[in-house]
């Protein structure tokens, strides 16, 4: 099932930093929302429509336990957009030009056993909050193009987010009056022409509305066809994994099945070697457990758009596609949509 979420109002997706009126006066917002936020919103729809089953939540009989998020991306106007792969960088000297980095073997000194670099002979920089349009993304996956253009293939998502901060103050529930020293400000966002698209399975919902974000703002749901264009490219011995969503790994930036010294590992019968990677600054993933009335464990996640280059040492190429293309490989919370990957071709 695939849904298109269109906000009716501003949205607030709080970052994981603790926030209590009186101690902190400003709470930053983030965009896009974490997979956990969307996962929780989908479950809330089900229990809102089936309140008699609420007592089964988070038990072995939980009717939502089979829910799995398959993809999360954006729709701007009529085009679909994906987080910009982090091996695509911007030319510092040309405002609209972006380039794909090349993998090259070099003799380098490192505390890791990496001997491969991602480089290009240009003056470049990495950028944040950029997305790549569907056709440009397919060209990237199939390694057809090594250059992209702002406004053609690539968009800055900040152009479609309008800041509308809200100022409030805490109210004493007993006296119904304001409490001194509890003024606060939160970072609300209004989406302009941008919608959130979510593909999921294992849960049937029938609703036209969804509550989303920290203030429970309403958004409409439109049921659409699955985006079935992301077929795997030709697979060579060396390939790359692009992360559509953040991934939570037990070893920080390394999946638990990779040896940190040799950078080799076995994943469900495939023997792989990590050659190099382009990774952004980690994201903090947290949340609040409403049933237990306490914060959830905090994790550091590899951000969406990160890219890992692998060499297939042993195993069938078709199995690589089956296990790693459009699959969630996060060590934690994979069912919530963390660590969704696509295979990219390397020539």
C-alpha cells in the first residue's frame, strides 16, 4: 500500500534533544520526519479505528506487529524526489553544477584498512537538504550520468519549507493561569507543494486523515499506486549501496556483520568487502514510549543518502539483488523503515 500525505497545517518534527518548557526555551524542528514518526502515525490510525484492540499494543498479539515500511520519499508538484546520494557533490565555483565522485585505489595512511577514495578533479563541497528527482536518481543508480544540475535533476528541499515558529507558554492546570519562566518557542514548518510518500505492507488502513508530528497536526491521505520503477541495475563485482533512510548499526557506521579490521563480512550467505563509503554526520534517533511513559533508547544513525561501496567476494549476484535492493538492512528498527537500501552500478 502506498499513501501520499499532504499536511493541512504546519508540522513539527522535534529533534531528539530533550525539551522542557522552563529549562529550554527553543526546540528545533527537523525534516523529513524519522521513519519512527511515520511508523507510529500509521499504527495510531489503526488503533484509532479499532480502539477495542488498543490493549494488545506492543504485545505478542499486537495486530500491527507485521507493519513494515518499504519506502519513504517526497513528491514535489508531480515529481518524486529522493535524498541526494552523498557521493554526489556540488561544485564550489559553479552554483548549479553537481558531480558524481569516482572510486580510485590509493595508498593512504588510515586507522582503517580502506585503500579506496572517492575523488574528483574539481573544487567541491558537500551540501545538506538536497534531493534528486526520480529520473536523475535512476541515472545515478544505473551510472548513466556523472553530472547533475540544480533545478533540473536536483532541488534544495529548504525551498519548499516555510518556517513558521510558534511561541507559547506553559499553563498551570490547577489555576488555568500561565506559569512564570515557562515561555518557549518551537520550530514549525509549512510544506509548500511538497508531500510525503510512504510505501508499507503488513497493515491495512482505511482513513482519509492522519495525525503527524509533535503537535498532532492533521494531514490528508491519498492512496496511490506503488512506484515500481526502481528496478536493480546491472550488477558488477563492485557495487554500491545507497541508503534511502537512516540506518542504525551496532558498530556506529559499520553494520554488525562487517569486521572492523578487515572490513569483510558475511551477510546472509554473501561474502562482501567494504571498499569505501561516503557518510554524512550521524543523526540521533529517539522518541517517547507512551505506554511506559518514558523516553525510548537513543541511537546514532547513519543519515539518509549515505553510500557504501562493496566488492562481492563470494556469492550469487542474483542473491545480492534479492537481499540488498529495496530492503531494510538496519541492525535495529528495520521494520520501521530504517536502513532501506538500493543497489547502484559501479563501472
